[in-house]
């Protein structure tokens, strides 16, 4: 039987309930999160130690949880409203309008992906120890997969070791871009390591649950994205030196790491793309308002040069990306993530490119103001650009699409 996250999700929630949840999230984002963005940004800039819980974010999280707007990403109605991937996609778009929104609803990466794999593949003991507090928002987590010394776009290159010795797994190696490891509540690291170098190519790696405070785990540094360390989450370079955990911390079993990783990435890519669409929508709104409120060379910017075409093309591009992403989400619901791989790869190329272009155009319309963190545009740009690499670079997704199309039409590449 295929893993739970590869099977189509049941649509347990009626459309009226989905609409109610979507409207509630949209209202919460617009009325309570976006108006508080300047205060949150000011706190992060001025705090002596920004690597701690952000008071305004914590207050908003408590409100969202109280209102039942919590864990909306997980399709199991035992842990949330039980939304399908398609239904949650529109909710994710609403969250994408603010950089801070996903955490406030306990729907932020990498915790969502880690919760999904624990839910789908974890043992009862693993779920009790890690999934329950993650669902409650009591702890945070990081995903340790990418490595600095290899081309991680080909995940079979990973060299960090997860050596099984009796009833112990010994971890050695270095990971980076481990998002979330800087958070004070980060207690779980999900580590992907080479456990059987001589096994079949996609059965050589295992996924291991590692307590953040394990002996031998060291955050060597927190990496900067366009000069920003992104507190309080951060993106860490982490070394593992003879870290030992029991074999019961292996997810699903030795050699199952690739299987788990693939099941993790399908819905997660929907989440990323729909959040980018939300960011692009807000960027377009800011662009139009700015263009209508400023004049240059005796004319409003909204009527100057190619700006009307830029606005129109942005509208078209956002709608195209949204429809493609919703189609991919629908395919996951109906046939599962593996069968929907072409659609998932397509959106991962289209949505970040679209968002990067539109945000860049919004920055250009705003002039110098677009570069400053008084507006969300710089953060949106960094997010879109980074997501052309995260979860696989554009080139890998294009390769997947081409290969699958050749197989569909020709029976293979020859």
C-alpha cells in the first residue's frame, strides 16, 4: 500500500464550511495581521535579542488558535478542520499576503512538512513525543537535508551518514539551509542521512528524528538571505559529530528516506506556490495604488510608459498561476501526489517565477521605497527568489516534466 500522504485525501468538509474558514482567515490576515506588520518589524529590528518569541506574533497565535484557525493544512479532521489539498490551497493564498501569517495559524514551513511526515509515517511513540507538541505549537522543528559540499539538487549526492550500529544510529555530517533551527522553541531536527551506501540508489538514505539538544549537534552559523538572518527562525548550517540516537528514531524504517521525502514535498509545494500567489496579489495591489498616487513628467505613473501593460500582464500571470496550482491540488486530492508529479513540478516552476517578476515590478514602481522594509516587497522578493531553489531548482522540475511528457507521448526519451 502506498504511504498515506500519497493516497488521495477524502473531502470531508462541505463547501460552505470551506468558505467560512477561508473568509475567517482572509479577515484575520487583513484586519489583524497586516496592520500589525510594522510593529512586528520594528520589534525584530530593535530587539536586543531577536532570536526569541516575537510578542506580537505570540498574541496573534493565541487569538487564531482560540478561533479554531489552527493546523488548517493537515487533512486529518482529528487535528483540524480536515481540509482537502484543494480547499487548503485557497487558504494558503490568503496567508501568503503576509510573511508573518503562516506561523500565526501554525501552518508554516518546515513545521507543516515535518508534521505531515510524522502523521503519515510516525509510530505512535514518535507522534506522541513530537507530533502532538508541534500541533499544539509548543515546539518548532527544522529539516536537515541540503548539504554544503555536494550539489543537493540531486538528492542522491547526500553524503552525511546515518550509520546503524545495533540499536543505535550514529550521525555524522554537515547540513545547511536548515530553516527554523535558530528558533528558541526548535526541539526537533529531521535528518536525512546515508545509511546503506551499497544499497539501491533510492534506498540508501534514512530519515532520522534528532532532538535538537543531542550531544554532537552544533549550529555552526545562521546563514543570511540577501543580508537578512531571518530571525527568529533562521537558516542554519548544522554539524553532526557522532550524534547517537536510538534506532526507534528512524522514520518508517532504514532506507525509506527518499520515499518519505517525496511524500513530504507534494502538498508542501502547493502550500509554497499558493502563498506566493497571495504575495503577488498584494504586490500588485501595492503597485497599482502607488502608480495611481504618484506623478512623474506630468502624468500619473499608472498612465506612464509601459506601466498599464505591466499591470495587465501581472493580472493575467497571477490568475494563470493560480489556476495551474489549484489544478495540481485537485489532482493530489483525486489521484495522489505521485500521479500528479507533472502538475506539481509545473507549478513549482511557474509560481516562483511569476511572483519574483511581479514583486520586482512593484519594487520598481515604488522606487527607493520598494527596497525598504516599511513595505513587504523586499521580503516577498527574497521569498520568491529562494523558492526557485528550495524544494528543488527550476531545472530539476523542468527535467521531471520533460521526462514524463516523453514517456507519455513516446514511451521514453529513447
